[in-house]
């Protein structure tokens, strides 16, 4: 099992978040009984990075999957996460590591995900995630990434994962 270390990069500026020169912009909107999340990541660094945003649901990558959980360190905020997230207090028989997409210097990658509305906690391999706290009015998007040096086993990256955190936004009203 490859080791991923989660480090949260908190950086908020204007309409995007920047960790070094890696930029994340995002939006969300209700579409019927779902919430759609769209995002763009631009690599303004001089090195390649791997965007770790391809979550497995069962044996296959689910292009719409996104973890829904309580945001760490932010009151009344839900986190939408596309990364390798493990609760260190729990043991899992399987912990499928997400696939990644290599993004070169100056390149941009886009992604989208959907989750049910109204929101409830969800995790791609934790069948008993902590319930969302009541009264959430805001949301934040967090995307995993790995800076060089990294290795790839097929589409699965290996390296020290960090989280790029987007701007906190108001949740749509019910």
C-alpha cells in the first residue's frame, strides 16, 4: 500500500485558492435533486503535478464521485473532497487510492462531480462516515495533488499528497 500524507494547504485569495502557483477555482449549483460541482485547476508552477481527483467507487473510477464531510477547522462548513482521505481512527479492509492526472507547467485541468441534495455525508470506501453537523451554510472544495517527485503505477500516483483548498462559498438555499 502506498503511503499518502495529507497536509492541508490553506490559502484563500480572491476567487481562487493558490498553493504556490497552483490555482483552484470552483462553483456549485443545484440541478434537481443533486448539487453539481465544477472546478478548474491551473498549474502555474515550473514542475509537473498530479491532480488526485479520480475516486474509486467499488472497482471502478466514478467520474461523479466526491467525498462529502465536515470541513476541518471551518465552522458551519461542508467539505467536498476529491483526494485520498483516511480516518486514522478506523481500519478498512480496502482503501482504494484515487487515480491521478498529470498536469504540466502552464496546463489546466477541469473536473466536475455531483452529490445528492439535500446533502449527507458520503465517502467512497468508509461505509460509516461521520454525519454532517447541523446548520452548515457554507462549503469548500478540496482537491488532492502531488508535486514532483512522484511515481505512477498506471494511473495511480505515489508521493506526498497535499490538499488544495478553494474559496469558501455559501451553500445554495433549500
